[in-house]
C-alpha cells in the first residue's frame, strides 16, 4: 500500500487553484473536476494501456491504473493526474527502450507506481524524465533505471524556477543517480528514501532548491550539490563513501545527521556556506574544506556553528580561514580538565590561516535522531 500522509486534492479548473486537505488513511484519494479514465481492472470500457488512456484524456483529467505490470514507455503530454492503485503492484516496466515515463507539460501529478527498467544509454535516461514545471512525483518506487528521476530545463534558461515537488518516494539501485536536478531552481525534495545508487541526489547550477527529511544512505556519493542558496535540513546521510560533496555558495545545512561516511561533508573551494546544528558522528572525516582548480583556491569564510563532532577519526580538515563557534568536540581538553574549560579548540595553527573554535560547547546539542545512529 502507499504509505505516509495522504491527501484529498480538489482541483478547481475555473479558478485554477488547488486545495490540499491532509487526512489519515492508507490510500491516496484524488478528487478532480475532470473525468477519470481507468486502465486495467475488469470494468467495462477500461483501457488496456496507460498511453491509450492518456491519449484520450484532456488536461484536468485523472488516469487511474489498476494493479498489474504494464510494459510501456509513457509520454505525458497533458496536465493530468496519473495514479497507481498501489506502488508495490502497479508496475510500469520500460523494457530498457527509453524513459519509462516522460513528462513534457506542466502541472502533472504521478503517484503510486513501481517505475523500472529505463534505457541505460544516454546520460538523461530515467525512470521519470521531466522537462517541465510545477509537477508532483510522490509515493513511487523507482529502481533499476539509468537515473531514477532526471529533471532538467529543456529551454536552457539560467536558474529557471521549476517548482517541482519530489516526495515520499523510494529511489534505489539506479545505474547513475537516484535524482538529478539539472539547471533548475526552487524545487523541493522531501521525505524520500534514496539508497544504493552511485549518486543519491545530484543538483547542478540551480538556486534555492530544498532538500529536507530524506534518508540518503549506502550510496557512493550521497549528495552532489553544485549551485547557490540551497537549503539542506533534517536529513539522515549515512553509510556513503562521501556524504555530501558541495561545490556551491550561500548554502545552508541545518539539523542533519551525517554519520558513518568516509567523508561526511567535502566542501570544494567555495565560500559563505553555513553549517549549524548538524551531528557529524562516526565518520572517517567529519568535514573537509578544500580548494579545487578553476574555483576559489581554498574553501573559505564558511560558518560552522553549534554542531556536534562525535567519534570521527578526524573531526575536521581545513586550510583557509573558516568561522568556528560553539561546536561540541568530543576530544576537547576542556571536557576533562577544569583548567581548560575556557580554552579554545584548535583545528589548525597553520599561518596565516589559523582555525580555532574560541568557545566550544561543553555538552552535545540535542539534535533529533542523532542518538539512534
């Protein structure tokens, strides 16, 4: 069954508005002012293929798909709701021919499917390929594709506000990337389980994307973020070779659990990022700030404040100047000896860029879920 928060969505075509009312249930109930077309099942007049139903739908309609396996490569060219009966038994198998689902119009909603076996040749082949805006992809199981989801700006406009919402999906065992956001801004990625991919989430050349409440684990690279003003909060990022790779500026990281990675966070030559109230625990290196050719010679002026650094082999590595304040370091001398209780925590004494936390915290911060890691 489809798990999680379930919504009744009432769409008013005349007013062009959407009202979302949360309810408690185990099914996704969608009520629209358009028609509902049915695929599979035993009803009279039901379509045998998803594409046949889409071809006969109009914008504002719902296509409801009963449980079964559908060997199709679906193109969604109308603003519809495509709803599976449940995401375990309603399967769209692309037979490795091309994208499993291709979305080329705005305002599409896709819920409740297993989506698998896209073509695995082109860089942007995917379980769900999308080059449009204002879409919702939720409560799907997406696996064994080239990319789980690939969402891009086909018009090549810089930093287009795409406003797509990717939530409550399980995205696993894809060839390249679980979710790829290419050159688009203001998307929200929330409450997904993303694991066993070479890269869990990749975002390039965007602005103001939000990544929240995701579980990102057992990937080679958890998040590969290149862009500006991203918000990364309330995620569990665990058991990746590299938890977060950041090549960006003015990004903010809050309340994340970053654990059991080889490198928790690797910041490549960029500035003015903020890390606050995160827990770096049981990593080989908690946070590594370094330069890269073609960018800033060294990562600098990043703010690292009120984080927990616990049981990492190396809490932090940096060369250039960063701002460290009120972090909890489990190997700080002030925890054991009263004499040191007002002494700083030195990270690097290399001239001319000494790095020091002048006022370390005496107790770890209460960050949700960190004690469970």
